[in-house]
């Protein structure tokens, strides 16, 4: 073991008459531990929200949507979808028609978005309808004498008091013109399934029927409002969307899942930055404790430093000794902080300790996704701050004059 490391380790065990230094050293270790653990947990929560929301959004929505710039609907959509499906990176396509409607059941009514789909194409683009609580997706292919099939979200079903087999009235704002004015158009729909996407916005406000039933309700035969696409790399969606737009020709535009949720992910990114800066202040306080610990130790050990120098110890060795002492304090606090942070994150995720209101946060509990890379850069940052805190006291110890100290000994 090197001389500097040996002495630095000895100095970590203060004697009884140096109890004050020992207490400050312990506080320094606890300060670093608290800062590291808090940062690991905070970033795990931020990562959890981002990854869970991203996963749910990717499962519930298409990667790319092709729409008309004039919002007049897409005609000849079948041939257009087949042609665009052959483009590179496009995995699947699905035409859809959706509008806002009023769904009523007995004395209850709820505004919702009714989406007309081809069931086989829709599940190739998104996973939302794979999560059925009751009923089945195949029910959208059924025919009834006086109603069309519909699948609704679980929270929408609760609001309407509806269950599988019940009949709902769906009213479209696209009414019919009569001598008495515009009369809203409505049709009856039978509930054939209830889905549970785990995302409140979809569970409470979305309903699905087959494409033909939606076209009849909205009086838009052979027209869809959007062609959805799934691609092989969701993070390359903007560049692939541009290729699709150019291939579709004039009058078309595209939107991606990134654009549709830009404000949400921007808010999470800003929250991550604020979290790092705020909790980083704890690390600075811990660094000040390390600075005070070393400064007091240099004052207390000045005679020992003078003896070491007079016996042949180099000034750079004295500097390294106290620098190692401070870095050891930081390393011990960092190790304990990482253990506490990752342990708390695992417990929080495994046991779902913190419940949330799904209608507010779109998630039922706080997710903890602690990433190894975050622990690496947090540890490096903590050690760097600890090292910087040692520079001034260590240089002061290295520059002590042993002659002046030992003159009256």
C-alpha cells in the first residue's frame, strides 16, 4: 500500500480527542450519500414517467399519420395506403376515420372520440385494442339487426354505466339538413368489448367501431380522415414521415408521435434538468463539509505534517495524502448513496409504493426506472466535486513550513 493511501486511511479513524473532526467527517459522508441517493431516485422517477408514457403512447397511437391539409378526407385511400406501404421502413398501415361524438346510455351521456377502423389493420399499427378487459376485438366484425358494434374504454364504460351487450346511442355533430334546420344524426351501437389501455385519456374518451359503421354515421362513404403507419424505428419517424409525405403528393401532410406529444416530453426534459440542478445543491453542501473537514484536519495535524516533511516526505505526497482523504470521504458517501438510491428505486417499482390519480397523471402509480448509466455519471460527478473540495486545504498542507512549526517544539 502506498504511503499516501495508508496515512489517508488512518486519518479516517479520528482519535477520541479529535471527536469534532470525526463528527464532521461522518456528516460529510452522509451529505454525499443523501445527494447521490436523492439524485438516483429523482432521475429514476423521471425516467419512469418518460419511458412509461412513451411506451403507452406508442402502443396507443400510430408512429406516423398521413392527413389532408384541407381536412377534407382522403379518398381512394385503399390504393394510396397500398402504395405507401411499400416504402422503406414502413412496417404496417391502417386507414381510420374519427370524429367527436356524444355517447349516451339511458340518462347518462359523455363526449368521446369515435374511431372507425379495420380491426385487422389497426392491431398491426397499435397495441391499444390488444388490452381487452371484457369482450373481444373480433366483435367489431359482428352484425346486428338494429345496431352497429362498438368497443369503449373502461373509464368511459364506468361513466356511462355500460357493459358488454348494452346498447348505446351515438350522436354525430355532422347532422342532416332538413326544413327545420340541421338535425343531429344518431345511430345505435351495441357494446362488444371494453378495453383497458392503462392510459386515462384513452380509457375515458375513446371508442372504436368498424370503418363502415363510422362512415355511415358520419355520412362519409369511401372516405377516411387519416392513414396510420407503423415504422421499424420510432425515433426516425420525422425523416420517414417526410418520405411518406413526398410520396403521397401535394395536398397531404404528416404528423408523428413525437410532434403530437412534443409539449409532454419537453416538460419532462425540463423537469429532469431542474431536478439535477436542485438536488446538485445537496452535493455542494456535502463538498463544503469535506472542505471544512480537511481544513480542520490540516490545522490539527500541522505538527505531524512538519515531522513527515522533515523525515523526507515530498510536498506532493502531503498534497496527495489530504486529497486522497477527501476523495475517500466522497467515494464512501457515493457508494452508500448508490446502494440506497438503487435499492429504494427497486422497492418503489416492485411494490408500487406511491399510488397516483390516473385521471390526473395518466398513470396509476409512480414508476421507478433507474438506469445504470445515470449511476455512472452521478458517481463521477460526486467524486469530481469531492476532489475539487480538497484542492485548497491540500495545497495549504503541502505549503506548510516545517521549520516554523517545529521551532518551539
